[in-house]
């Protein structure tokens, strides 16, 4: 029997690179949650379960729309895969439709070894080895989401306006403001910097806190 019968040419499209695409999709979904959380912190919005779900869903739809227009996402690029329909990017409509159906495929494909929702949309993965010319053409899309991930991590590490002001009003904040030892020097320095920045932007509440904090007042006067 010819070995050609076992080549990927005769393999159903929805089974090719099954696990690579599964992991890429799972990581993209997790990344959307991270980006949504970072966006809420950047806007200093209350992070309730409802707002986290909304932020994650909106981010996921935006990622899927961009992925539909280009065929690329951050983690597909890492896995060396691009989604195509007849050799071209799936398009905006398929990208959004796939965003809705993807959770179903993520659940059933490990057991059935098929991606039935992708088959329904005639979407299939195309192998694009890293560092080839085609892979490099997708770096712009991948790089954008990578920058967004770094930005989200930044906003998660740095205090929000409310966190900074609330911290400086507490006992640890008093110690921070008066040059005493604090449990978290990093939190002290970042909270002071955030309060000073907001005060310089005209925030009345931040200005009141900075006025009562010698360390922040000295930094603002520089």
C-alpha cells in the first residue's frame, strides 16, 4: 500500500495539527482574559465577576475578528499555524462566528479527534514554519497582541489610582510617606509615583493625598 495514503493530503482537514491548534486556541482564549483584566485595571473599573466576563468576551471577539482578517493570532504564530479558507484568511464573519463556536470545539475535539465546528465553517490550519517569509509577514499581527500582553501585565503590576490613594491613606502608606520601613517598598514607590502623576494632572483627591504625604510632596516639587 502506498505511503501516500497516509500523507496529510488525504487526512481530513479538521484533524490536521489538531493538538497544536487546540493549545493555540486555548492560550489565545486565556490571553483574552488577561487582556480584559488589564483593560479594566487601566481604566480603573471595578473588577466584579460581571465586568471581568464582559471585558474578556469583548477582548476575545476583537482578537477573533483580527484573527479572521489575517488568519494569525499570537499563539497560532508561536505554534507555526495559520487559519485559512481555500488558502486565504477566513475573513471577519468567519472569525467572529468561530469565536462563538470555539469553546465547543475546545471541549469536544480532544475526545472526538475532530474539529467539527471548524469543518462547518470550512476553516482549516495551514502549517507555516517559524522564520519563513510567510511567517514573518504575520509578525505585525502577532507583535501587536504581544505588546498588548506586556501592557496588560504592566497595568496588573502597577497600582490603579484608587489603589494608590487608598494605600497612602492607611498605616503602611503613612510609613511610606514619612520614610519609615514598609512591608512592600515597591508598593510604596509605585503608589507615590501614581499619586504624584494624578495630582499633576489636576486630580483634586490625589492633590489632597500628596499634600499630606511628605515623600510625595517632595517628589512633586522636583
